[in-house]
C-alpha cells in the first residue's frame, strides 16, 4: 500500500459521518425505541444488547467496513496494518461523534418538539446509561474501538475471517428468531458464545473439507454419486417438512412466505426470465382468489354452483391463466416503462372492478366474500396453518419444478433472447407473440394458484387485500433475492415477508424498511442475495470479480 | 428464377415514406451489394425482406413464393438470415449460446453441430472465446459473432448490414475474405455497405440507393467505373 494522501484520510471520516447519520436517522424515526426491548444478549435478566442497539451499530459497522475495505488488499507491512486499524477507528470515532452531538444537542434544547423520538430513553441508550459527560466519552471511545475491531477483522486471512463473521452474524439472527418465535428472552452470554463458536467452527471445518469432499464425490461411481445426491438432499428436505412443528405462529408466517414464494416464482418468469416489467401482477392473484371465492362460498348464490376447494382450484387457476393471456394481448407491442405503467393500471382496474357497487351482487363489492370453505384432503380439513403449510409447500414445489424446467427449455432460451433484444430474437425465428403470452400466462398461473390458496386460508377476501403494494412487494422479493434466480425467490420472500412478520414491533416501519433494503441492495449487491449466474457475470464483469 | 425478388416495394414508418418503390433481385449464388448514403433506406430494405418491417405495397418473393406478409420468425425458417446493423449480439450470453440462438429454428442436432464447427473454422477468434460473454467481445469479434450467428440458421440467403462498420481496415479485409468464402460455400449474400470500394470488389452486381429509391443498378465492375459512383461513393474527385 502506498503512502496515503490527504483525501485517503478524508474518506474514512466521510464514511464514519455517513454511518453515524444513518444511525441517527434510525433513532429519529423511532426504530430504536420500538425494538430496544427485544433482547439479543442478556445476563441475569438484564439486556446487554437489544435489537434497537444493534440497529444503531449496524450502519456504523457497515460504513467502517466500507472505509477500510478499500485499503485492505495488500496490507503486508506492520505499518500498513496499523494504518488500517487507525482508519477503522477514525471512521468509528466520527460515527459516534454524530451520535454524541445528538445527545449534547438534546440536552441543550428540547428536540422533542420536532422529533418526538428524541426521548430521554434514547439518550440513555446512546450513553450506555452513564449520563451526559461520561457517557459521551464512552460513546466516542466505543465507536473508535468498534471501527478498529472491524478493521482488525478485515485484516484476518479469508480462511478465518469468513467463519468468524458468519458466527458473529448468526448469533443475533438466531437470538432474534428464537425470541420472536418462542417469546424467548434472547441468549445469555454462554449460549451466545456457544452458538457463535459452533457456527464458526462448522463453517471453518466445512470450508476446509468441502474441496476434498468434492474430489471424493467426483471419484465415486455413478450410482455412488446418485446415492450421495440423495443423502445431500435428505437433511434439507427433512427440515422443510418438519418446519410446522415449530408451532402455529411460525407456520402462519411460513404460509404467508409461501404465498409470496409462489407469486415470486411466477413474476420471476415474467420479469426475470422474459424481461417484461409487470407491475399489475396482483391482478392475477386477485382473480385466483375471487374465482375460488365465487365458486365455493355459499354466499354466492347467483350462479347456483357450489364447488369444493379442489373442484374450484382448476377453474381458479385457469381464470388467472386466461386473464394473463387476455391482459397480455394489448401490451404485446409495449416495452420497458410503457409496459410497467400500463400493467400498473391493469392491476388497479381489476381491484376497482372487485370493489365496484355495480358488480356487488356478483362479487360482493366492498363487503368482500366470506365463508369460503377450507380445503379438505381425505378426511383432514386444512383448517390451521401447520396443515396449510403443506398445501402451499406442495404448490411451491410444483411451481419451482416447472420454473426450473422452463428455464433450461427452448422456451426459456426464447425468453432470454427476447429479454436481450426483441428485434434480433424475432429475426432468429422466435415468435414474439407466442413467447410473450406464454410468459404472461405462466406467471399468471402461479399467481392465481397463490390467490386461490390465499382465499381458502383466510376464508374471506376483500378488495383491499389486492392493493398495488402486493405487486410491489413481489417485485421487491425477486429483486432482493436476485432477478431470474429461483432459490433467490425463496430467500427474498423469507427476508422481505418472513422477517417483518416475525418482528411485529416493526410493522409500522415495514415500507420504510422495504425501501431501505432495496436501496441498500441496489448499492451493494444489485445482483441479489442469491444471484443468477448470468446476472452476476453481467453486473461484475467490469470490476473483474466474477 | 431469382432467389429473391423485390417488386415496387413501399415501406413506411408511420408517415415517413422510407422506401419509394424498390425493385431489386438476387440470383442464387450471387453476392449483391446495396450501397448508398446514410438514411437512404438500405437497412429498411433488409428489414422489409426479413419481415421486421412490412411493406405497405409491393411484393417480396423468395423462390417464387411471396413472403412479404409473413412474420419475421417464419421467414427465417425459409432460409433468410440477417446479421443486423450495429452487431446487436446477445450481450449477456456467451459466444456459444449466441451461436445456438442463431440455430433456434433448427432441430437437426448434427447439422447444428456441423455448422458450429464451420463458424469456428471461418472465425477462429470465436473458437478461442467460445465461453466469453458476448458483451465483452471487441467490436470486430462481435461483428464476427453476428455473422456467425446468422450462418447458424443455415440460410440460403444471408443479409449483411454494414459488416465493416467501425472496424480497422485490416479486419474489414479479413471479414470480406470470409464473406467471399461463405459465398463460395454456397450461400447467397445480399450485402449492405457504406464502404462502397470494398463492397463493389467482392460483389458481382450492385444497386445504388438514394432517399428510398434505386438510383443505379449494374454490375459491380460497371458501377466501379461509373462517374457518379466514383465521385459520391468512392470519394474520388
Ligand atoms: N424506426 C424508425 N422510425 C422512423 N423512421 C425510421 C425508422 N428507421 C428508419 N427510419 C428512417 O427511414 C429512413 C431510412 O433509414 P435506414 O435505416 O433504412 O437507412 P440506411 O440506409 O440504413 O442508413 P445508414 O447507412 O445510416 O444505416 C431514414 O430517413 C430514417 O430516419
Ligand atoms: Mg442502415
């Protein structure tokens, strides 16, 4: 590393200030206040670290990392390494300076006339309960220490750093999950240490043995390899099947996640594979749900038909599929932003149709449709979340299977070509009309299936359940997961649908967190959490870190 | 009978009258070139032939069958492939995938494989970069890929839109050698070019276009010696 110029020292200061400002923002909107009671680390019933505090730390940690990461490569000499520690500390110091300034300001004037969240409780959290003078000094020292620590971890060799970071990240995550799922009280220090060390050790061991394991597997006979594949999948499958044992509430959350996975898999085909930005996707979800409701609810007497869930399901799905085609035809010639705007309109129109007084005798209007029967399998009524989980799981498995097969098919390649360049695709012999309509139809099918299950889950549906926000949420799921990536849909739905449901205290901040998550993803990892190989290539070929 | 014949073609972009009664023909086994200034309507002519644009009146016949009403994806199956202007390779797909895309309408696996080998023999540079993402290829390599991709459809008639655009002179020469070779192997070529000198040196016949009409039609030899062509397109004074 070369001697640093003045601007090299300004960068960490800026990063630090930025981290501090983000933390400040998080505090001022009230995120800290609502979550300071949710424990992560406890000792004798006292909270050592809460989610609220973690929320303040995270931006600072991330910005410190950003500050040191630029210089981390090639830090061989001792002076370089010390320089890096200083960079981190500097960054952390300035971050905490922002917070200290807030505390001071809060003492001098009453911030609460403008920022109602600038409460004494918050200041107490920020100063570690040590009062203004001492607390501020401790806060500054703490910030510098934290920054230094981040820099120190960055300096570790990859082999050790990854397991360590994973262990460190897993502890709060596991603590939050257990506290949300089982009304637990977070981890005590020994438990936290145990979880962290075990996770780190396992990762370390896995990273050491995995290459060898792969060689061994490659050396196996074909039948041996098949057996290996079966065993490799056994554990994940067992876990997925056992998930409802966690209880009614986690199952409820998982069912909601599943509904979004199903929709996400469909939208992923439309947007991710075929490149057609559809913002009215909720329309097909609504159609599936309403078709199910109209055909099965005893309230709907105008047509004289009363089907069971399973009898109505094919019709509900078919209704959505046809709607996908019918709504697809007028937008065949549109691309990009035009398509987005027109489909957005479609989504709203469908919702307004369901809401209209004109169709009230047929569709229930604003009163919605109630008394939708539950699905029955054999003699078991799927009347609670742990049972419904298996229904939605089956739906997701089928949809994922179809999506995977389609991706590698001739149709999948046609979608890919169309996404790249419609004219050239056409000149290669791809029938644009057919290819586009098939994308809309497949996407709508999955969404309709999701909607049908949704209707029977809730047993009553109302037009306001099918707001445009649902479309945006599904889009968020596939963006966060990774456009075009099938596992990404699952991860995205867990992150954007599952987490917020678990952490109920954040309910009112849901949209804010959505926005923040999307901005953060776009800045740091535009290819998504579980990127599709091709997109990763595309987004990172410039910086050569494929 | 001509392989391809355009008779009194009128093509519009909305109110813009881009082709004002074009009549040209290309015989089996020929290289025919279409030269003309920017905006003369050369690309529009090619797009009209391969169905990306449809003429308002006039006829396009391929082996005596009129095709002007067919959609682009059906015209490909009849043996017409285009390497479009400005290369337009599938940027996120690698070289092999791009070539496979060119053979989208074909089902004969062996034939596809043979043609892939043929393209790699014609353009060894592409073989070296078979797994490289097309968007990262150099301009010349992308041009080779665009031509190779069109060849993968195993066309009777290959439409090339300005294959020399933006390439160094040495590469232009190499590309045109390959075009001659492709033609010698039995593919008829309709070549649109700005570089009239080199186009007229490989073609047997040529057409000169001006603002949507054919101004001159003659053998390449005669066009090279034509006073107006020399002045306007060969830049001689
Ligand atoms: N999509 C379009 N919409 C409207 N006008 C168009 C369109 N494409 C081409 N034109 C117009 O049609 C005319 C012929 O265009 P064309 O692209 O065929 O020219 P060209 O001979 O290929 O020129 P160049 O050598 O610059 O490629 C031009 O005046 C152009 O502006
Ligand atoms: Mg042109």
